[in-house]
């Protein structure tokens, strides 16, 4: 616990409103219920457009924004939050984590970047962590096999599910890629 980030208390914050912008309805609803139990006043949005409207109507003190929303990029919502309330604490969530998007999120004003699926405890820790302290390492990080699997599937999706194009970009044999794609995700 020596180098673990110290959690602030939600009661220390004047603005307890939390915007959750995610197009995965069951995940968003579950996270909203859990965060309400923790004392946040939750606003929900399933698109960039609704997220920006929510920000304009009530400037949130906290936000959890998915990188990919149905109608665009969640970074647009982050920009709107930062322009309306510079003190907001924003967490980016994504199932397609990579270094360039994490850097872009931090540059736009996000304080942390979490890979899906993130539970309410992880989100609360990230939102309330002392920004001056170094973040604690994750309790259950993804295995190297899982990271590899996620990367291959992300490239596959970006190549419009074209196996030959994905294999070429990943510099691997097409049949090897097909075997990897046919397997379940590692833990």
C-alpha cells in the first residue's frame, strides 16, 4: 500500500454528478446503478450527441466515456466536458485499448484510461485517485496471451474482418491467423 494511489472521498467534491457515455446499454445501466449506490448523481448517454447535450445541460464533475460510441468518437464528449468544466475528472473506457488512443485521451483531459470490462470498483478508484500520486498496478492485469488476442481481434475488426488483409498487416500466415481467430479468448 506504500505506492498505492490515495483515494479521496466523494464527499470532498462539490459536484458529484457523473456522466456515463457508453453505447453498451446493459453495461451502462449496471455501472450507473453501482455508481449511484456509491453516492454519485448519474447521467447517462448512449451516443456522442446525447453526451454533448448532457454536458451542456448539467456540467458533470466526473465522467466515464467509451472511446467508440455508435455515432462517433468519445473524445468529442471529453473535449466538450473539458471546455465546460476544466476540473472534471474523466475516465476513458474502451474494448480497443492501444497506446495512441490512450495518449489522445490524456491530451484531451482524461485522467485515466481503462480497458473494458471495468467494474464499478475500478472506475471509482480511478475517478477518486489522488492525481499527484502514482497509480497502483492493477489487481488482475490481462495476461500476455489475452493482450495478444485483443490486439489481433482489434486489427481484424479494423480490417473489416478480412482475414487476408489482417494476416498481411500482422505479418503472419493466413492459416495461423484463422486458427487464432477460431479459438476462444484466453483469460
